C-alpha cells in the first residue's frame, strides 16, 4: 500500500482532468434564472413576518415598554421584548421589541404602536480626531473587548498577549467556555483566560484605550542616523459589509424543543451551539439549512441577536415559521462594519532608499470594543520600529470581520508612507520596494516570499506599463487631468479549516456527497465537485453534492480564506478512500491488485494495461447490495495544503484637479494562492476584490451624525458602492505551476482585497503630486489636499 | 451626469382605468388636492380631471397581474409593491429585495419590455401591463442567451444581484444590440453588485452582442 502522503497527494499537472480547469460554476444556471433559493426567498407554509422596534439613540437606558396596543392590532400573532426595561443600549438601531404578524404591513403597523421610553445617555462617535489624554493603563479586558477581538478575527496570539498583559475584568464561567469551544476559539486562548488575573474594571471616563504598543530594534538610533525622514498622516474610515442579501432567518419550531432555522450565514455547521445557548435547548435540537447566501464578507458567522429572537417570537406564535430579514437601514447600521484606522507615521531611510526605521501612532474604532491593531509596518518588515495603537470606544455599533481583518488598513498606512518616502527621495516606488525586497521575507521564508514578490512585481509592472508610464510627482501632465500610478503588496495566511466529507457510491453507480459547508459565491460547490470528479474519474454531473445543512458532516465557517483549503482536502481524502474500496471490490474481476488500478474517464482500469477496464457502472454493480459509504475528516496540520500567500496590486488613475474626480483607468493584481482548483472562479474573486477596493477607496464611508449619533447614510443611495462604469480596465494574473501547485489549495477570499486601497491612494498621490491622506478619496478631499490653505476639513488631522 | 442609467423609473402610469385601480401618480394628486375628502373605505369613487376613478383600500383589493404570460390573481393591500407581490404572493423570488428604494437594481423586472425597479412600482399599478421576470426569460436547460452568457463568463458570485442584472442586460441589449463600452457603463449603471462581478458582466454583454440575443 502506498504511504499516506502519496496516496492522497494532489495529482500532477499531467494527471489532472478537472482540477485547475476553467469551469463554469455549477450553480450558475440556477442563479441566472432566479431559481436559486436564498434564505430571503424561502417561503414556509403559514409563515409570519416580523418587524422590529429599534432604539433611536446611540446610548440610552430603556425606561419603559408598552406593547399592549400592538398586541391588539389586526394580524398580530406575537410580540416579544428583546431588551427589557433597565437595559443599557450602546448604539442607535439596537433591537428592542419584535412583532410577528400575518404580513409585513401588519407587522410594521404594530411595531409602530409599541411605546418605548428611553433615558438618553452621553454618546461618542468621533473616531477621526487624534486621541489625546489617553489613560496610561489599558485596564483589564472586558467581555466587550474580547468579543470585539473575536468578531474582528484578531489572530489568537495577539488576543492571548492582550489577556496576559492586561488581565480580565470578568469571571470566566463554564458556559462561556462552552460557547467559545462551539465557536472554535483555540484552547490556548481559553487557557489564557482561565489563568488570567481578574481585576476590577477601571472607572475611566475616557473613550480612548491603549491597545498595543511595541518596539523592535533601536528606532531612536535609526531616526537619529537616518539620512532622510518622511512624515505623514493616513487613514480610512469605518465601512460596512453591505451584503446584497441582508442578515436574517426564518425560524420555526418542529416541536416544543426543536428549532429549524433557514438562515443567511457563512457558518452552517457552527450555529447549533449559538442557537442552543440563546434558546436553552440542546444543540442537537437545532437544524440549520441554507442553499445559497447573498454575500457575507465576514459579517455572517453568528446566529446573531436577530436569529435568536426570530426563533423566540416564533415560539410565542405557537412555533409557526417567522421570517425576519433586516431592512437595508439596520443592515448598514448594525449588521457589520470594518474598524477605521488613522495614523501619524514617520519613516527613516538612507539616501539610497534602504528603509531603516518606522514610527507610528495609530488609532481607530471598532465600536464598543477594541478591534485589534492593524499590522504595521505591513509586509515590509522595517528592522527598527516603535508603534502604538489606541482603540477609540464609540457608540457607532459593533465591528465584524471584514475581508482580511485589519490588513487593508495596515497596508494602506504602510504603503502610503513608503510611497511618500519614495517621493521624498525622488525614487520610483517600484525601485524602492525592489531595493528593500529582502525585508518582505518572513522569518522562516519557507516559500521564498521575497523572491515571489519580486517576480510578481515585475509581472505586474509589465501588465500595467509601469516603466514606460511612471513619472515622478508633479510631472504627470500639464493639463487639469493628471495621470498617476501606484502600487501595494499584500499578504494573508490561509490554510484550511476542519472539514469532513461523506461520500456514498451506490451499486447503480450513482454518487452522493454531503458536507456541512456553504458556497458564498466563491465557487465552493464547483471546486468540491472538481476535486471529487478528478479523483473518481467522473464528470461532475455524475456526482450529487449536498451542502448547506448542519445535519451533514461538519465543515468550518467560511472565514479567513480557509474554505478551499478545508473542503478540498476532506473531499480529496474521502474520495480517495472511497475509490480505494471500489478498487478492492473490482480488482479480482480485472485480474489485478487494487493498487494497480486507476479511475479515469468513467472507467476503472489497469494502469499498465488500460484496455483491461470496467465502466464505472459495471464496476459499481460489483458492490452487491451494499453501497460504499465513507466519511473522512481532513488533518490538522494538513499536509495537502499550506499557508501564506502574497500578491501585488498596481493601479493607474486619472484625477481631474479642477473637479477632484478620480477616474480608474486600470488595475492589475498578480496573486499566488497555491494550487488553483478552478481558474475561472479564482479570477472572479480577484476581480471582485479589485472592485470592492475601488469602492472602499473612492466612495465608502459609514458617516455618523455627530449631533444625534446615528448613521447618516444607511441606504444604498448615499452608502455608495462602485458601479460598472466606475472600475476601468481590470487585469488578473494568477501565479501557477512549480513552486505554487505543490503547496495545495489556499484561499483567496482575503488576500486580493488587501492592497487595492493602498495602490489606488498611491496612484492618486502620484498623479496630483500631494497625498490625499484620508479615504474615501472624494472630490472634496482631493481639492482640500491640493489647496490646504483653503482650509478643507479633511486635509489633515 | 455620466452615470445616470437610461432606464428604471417606471413609465408615467397610464390614465386611471375604469374599475381596475387608480394610478399612484393620480392617487397622489387626489390626496394633494382633496385634503378634505376622507380617503377611507366609504369613499368608493372620486371625480378626478372629469373622470370617475375608484378609490382603493386601505384594505385588500383584488389585483390581477400578467406575469411571464400567465394571469395571476391575489388579494393585496394597495400599498404592496410589485416586488413584494411577485415574491410573497406568487413565489417568483428571482427579483430580490435589497435597497428597497430604487437604487440598486436587484429587483429589476420588465414592464411592457422596459426595465423597471419593481420595488418602486405598486402591484395595483402594474395591472394591465406585461410583466416579465427573470424566471420568464429562461430556465436551467433552456437559458436565454443573456443568462447563458452570464454563466459562461462567470458574471456572478453570490448571485443575489444577478437576476436583476440579467433582466437589466436583456432590456439594455434590446435597445443597444451592439453597445459600445461607454454605452454599457451608462446602460447598466443602475444596478449594483457587492461581490464585484462587473468584469464578467461586461464580457457577458459583449458575448451576446457578438452573437445576437
């Protein structure tokens, strides 16, 4: 028998039949014809509709609630108080009362009839002003802090460090630990919490808290000896996830203690525990189902307060199905946003461009808790640095993981500061990065990261025409419209989450697979089928894949670019195991040993004598009456994949210096992500990352009203996404072949989303000759940067 | 402005028709000019611009819609939008509710062949019109060329904006069978996608334009 690795290892380029192919996604026809059913589209018999009474104040105490009039309204089936009298509300739009009625209109009418009185409390929504009078000690971690770090997917070592350094302000209850385990929080974090000293929470009136402070090398000497020092301020605001399908669910009770929830989620297998906790029923009694999800981007890992209260109001309505999907306003207000980050930066260099020192004072808000600190200096590991980050605690609503948590912010600030240094040195930033390319190598540098970046930079430069096109600042055209180029480097980890795959091969030749995963539109279904089909020698149409149900073998949530690495490795292992069993059954008939067989092109045949073969159907017929049924989990660590990818973004923009309008001419991304299973869907993800990056650079901002603490633009008119006319030409180049393929599949959900903001912001700076410090780069900010004397409010901090 | 889509807000409604209903525009006029007239069930008809029109609601009224060539009937409150009627009454859930205020285009359907935001049309106003939803264009195994082009060019990721985009593209190509890139920018500027599928959509439009839909 072949050893473990060679038995499961990915087929070589010559052997692959489906892996790596440019296949159209299998659920495409359902999606383009409107047949694909999303949670929002599910219509259960006798379904009721919910509407929610929301707190209009950003910080308040609930004083009284009167639901009596609402309960008597026509069509109302149940009224449920979500946050009762005495509760302190931390952001505007928070959920207070839910009403279920026969239709949406009746539910809305009844919600309007609920009377709630509040005591308004002082609030704070300003994350833009540079913090002053920051208290010395950060104080012990609160549960809000911890939840903030979990939901923004801060790396566990960083969380452990914070717990150890600061202690905690709460008792660690067994229930909390259960909940953390159900949410796949690492045992090291749990151990750190159990060992942490419990301290009195600090009574601080300050909205500022020191989040992280660190020093490496000797920054003082580096700046003292530096030949050139460049300074700048940079930053990006809070933005929202703005999923097209809002958050929400349909809950019903199949009996007194069994709940069934259709829910829009990135985490089909991971919700049972959360529902169980909220509804006080065993996790085994929770059934979760979802066929398609209309976007998540990191905001849909939880059952959420609304998932729980939808089930609670269903129970009050006799268990009838109740649908509550968030309206666009709460969706944008409270169902997910990315922390802001602003920074004052100094960079030290030698005249030849060698980077020697970094200093940054940064701040940003993740809402009521800290969201962790952006990694800086990003990718380019400048040897001497001093940095500190202040968390600004605000009443803007909680943050959630937004693709590549904290990376886009760290990348924007670092790459902007480096570009400004290049300008100060009169150097081409491409040359400056290449000069410092060794600094991009991580400590182990197992995959020659610096060499890969170099290769990617040169390919990207070629694709965008960098060398012929780049001009120093101030030399980008004599007319009003200036053209500029910018670049950024990006990175992410990846690897795979836990995943289990069940494969059944029936004696009639039909094949069924079950996995409790989800397809966010990344092509997960298609990729699983390509791996299974390649392994079994079958076209993908011959395999019936079922996903999206927590009654199937579990897979992890789709976050951190871990899905492709998880589901493809469990699929590969399960289908190899199933194939092996089939080979064992038919080897005799083919007068060969099982190891001598292969599954190719719908046949099982002898490798050395391909004419000795059975069709798939004939082979399966030899199973007798019992099917082959294999359930296989992937490994941790999984030798079939790896972690750590990189990419280069280059942008070409035109900026009208009279109107301040930025026009995208072209964006290029060159990206590596190990073995690519489906080139078509992989490229789509990278195109998408560019477009999202264009939107977050030029348009997106969660604007808070300083007078009433509410979001000013909770709609899609004024929370602007990029349209088809805003994006310019897009070019994607994926690195493949030797050096990449043998690393196995690594996810793409985060990596390409990191760099576009920085590359575009740098291109704008190159075009107009000055830094537009804060995103989004709206016309007023361009003009303010060009005319600082005019006193534009966004020219500097 | 460059980016204004050349479609979308529904046509001026036709004159109010006999008993089938009062158009929204006329309804607004009524409520504007006859503030003294209580608009409740007891007022069953009003005289408007010399024509007698029926007052609808506020309770449920019979609504008959012609959707994808089929006659569909329901009892609906007059405040129900065409989008909600399609989705909640007739299980035609291809058109999606996203922004719910005429911005994002995910609810796009054809009204007499013209693309409209169905979240901004009342169901009672859509009576007597020919309504085509994404389901009416084609189905798996028998896709419309525009739908096939969206599949071929991976012009979709999560797919939630896709049905609206498919319908908008169909209407756009009916008007501009051989569009320039500039026309695509404007003509499809009334739909938003969050995953970022515009590269595929542009390629899909060009594929159909070359072949002819």
